[in-house]
C-alpha cells in the first residue's frame, strides 16, 4: 500500500505513518472499479505542502480511479516540484507537463481540461472563492479544512451549492483515526448514557505549534486564527461524536507566548529574521534540512517573496496562541475546549461525561522535543541515542470507560494507517472511491460542506466573542444554511 505524504513535516510522526496492517474493521470495504468506469479528472488548486497527500494518492493507490490533469497556483516553482513528482511516479522520464493555470484561469482550466473535481489546498482565505468558482464552472470540489474562515465565505459556498447542486467533500481526516472512531462507537453505544459535557484539551508543542507562527497562518486575515485553521478539526470531532449542532459560543484568548512583545518581556534578545541559516535556536526552522520544504518554499521565494521560515517572535502576528472556548449544544451538552500552542509535548485529552458514566481518551503524539548538540530542535527523536519515548510521557493512546459504580475498563483501539492518528489513508479511500464503497459506513465518517459549516461556525463565533467579550449565538451568524 502506498502511504500518503504528510501535510505538515513539523507535526509528530506516529507509528501509523509506517504501519501497513490496520486493525480489523478499520478500513471499509470497496468494490473494484468496473472496466467501463472512466477515471475522474482532478485538478489541484494550491501546490504547497498540503497538496502532497492528494498528489501521492492520485499517482499511487488511487491512480486506477482518478488522474491529475492540471495545476492552479500563482507560483511556478511549486507547480514544477509536483509536476516533476507526477512525471517520476508515472515513469515518464521527466516532468508530467500538465497544464498550469494562475488563479484567474480556474474557469478556463475546468473547461479546457474537462476537470471533474477541483482539490482545494490553497490558503484558507481563498477557499470560499475557489470553491464557489469551481462549482459554478461545472466541477465538484474536495476541500481541505477549514471550509472557509468567515461568515461571508460560508454564505458564498452555500449559495454556490444551492445554485449548482454540485458536490463538496470536506477532508476531516481526524474522523478516520481509529482512536477517535472508537470513542464515537463508545458514545453511540449508550455505554456512558446521554452525554452531558465534554472537556477537550489540545496541546501543540514548540515545534509544530511554533510553525503556525512562522507561516501565513500568523495573519488572522489569512487563516482565521487557530480557532478556525486548527480547531475546526477539533470542533468537527465533537460535533461528530455527539451527532449534534453547536448553538452558542463564548471564547477567551490572547497572544501570550509568541510575537515580539512577549519575546521582549522575557528578555529573549535579538532574534534571527528567519530560520534558514540560523544556528542553535530551537524555534527556528531551516528549510534546507527538508528537501520538500527547500523545493516548495526556499527555491520558490523568487516568484512571490513568501518566506515559510519566519521568526515566530517577529512583529505582525495577529493570531492567538492560548485559547479557551465554551460551547452549548442544541440538545444540552456543553463543551469546554482549550488550545495551547507552546506546550513541551504534543497531544490531546478528551473527557466525555454521561448520565451513566465517563469516557476518557488520552493521546501523546510527541512526548518531548530533544535538542541536538547545537541547540536545534530534533523533529524525530527516534533517530537519536535517547530514542523517541520517555517513560513518564510515552507516546501512545488510551481510551478508558467507566460506568457508575463499576471499575474502569480500557477499550482497545485498533491500528490505523497513515498520518493524523492513522486516518489519512482511510480518508483518501472515501475521497476517491466513495461510489465504490460496499455498504454504508456505520460511523458516518464522510463529511460534506454542512459538516464544514458546523465546524467553522464554532471558530467564527469564537472569533466574534473575542472581539465583543460576550457569548455569540450560532444562528445569528447568518452562514447561509440551516445547520
């Protein structure tokens, strides 16, 4: 089996990245495509590192049901990287030479290359426009999270879907991680009764967390902040676990660790302007250390000036690094959520309280960050003499269920395949082979634009709450559709 490329090389790499044997029942069954079934024609809009997973899928495991036919990106160097990759995978002896288009040529691309589906992996702020235009041009859409970053974008997408009747697939890969699927099964089984509250804590470490403050995400106008870009994953999980819709949101948050003012207050002194070429700084990322980052960003700077390795303590950061959110759900459950982007370890804890008991999921994705002899962060501790595991915080996952007046029991979590907790490779099957699935998915993991709306609704309301200081009713956001 061909494994997908990770979307973020600074994220932890769990054992599922190299696993080839998923647990029983984890991967749905799909029929073989009939000989008469034509391959669907895909174009990729946005050729940063997010695109890699889809490019690898369409030149590998899913090449029998889909083919790449065009690129859409303003940066020719990034297109060059993926076009060469496709050529190599197809054994062409050189670049694939697929047609390439600037963003203003989307409609022409869909028409000339007879595109069936546009895969949107561009900057978050561009999602709504590209989804809208692709649908109206006659193509379906696969869109990376988040669906969009604001209420205007939601209305634009919902209007396009209503007008065209075309399909929008959301790629919420965390739904497919077996640990998260197993928790959904526990809740749906009624073992802990009716859910009354959820506590969800997510910790990003100072490698992965800092990365959002190096990149375009640091500007809220681009990403909507971590409450949209990152937390839409988490809010979708809660919506999906509960099978419910958020109704009211209150949020508090601030930039407390990254940024120039925080660095000055802690006496950090002079900072390198960028990570490439910096030495002995655990907050710096040298693009030359990763061939993919070097090709996609360092060698592409000449075309658009974008720097992927900015200092996370530079001026101009407008997103928060510490956030707390309270969410009331329509059926009465309440969520308390927190996100910290400068933790010494990475992972999450979820506690689900019910009328008959309690479920607790704890995940350690990276237990610590080791520094090398020069003081630089080591992304993969398994390659060092100390090894990847620490006895006090070992990497792994555990789901505990305890009913009232009973002892706790551990619920086995089957193995997954691919990144994002073992969910990526399974997600891609649903993205590219959904019509070939044998029987319905009892977990209802496939997500559409309404799931995307429900997920970003929490973040949009939370951002508004940060501005007003008060609670925000989701129904008053005017997202363009009944959630």
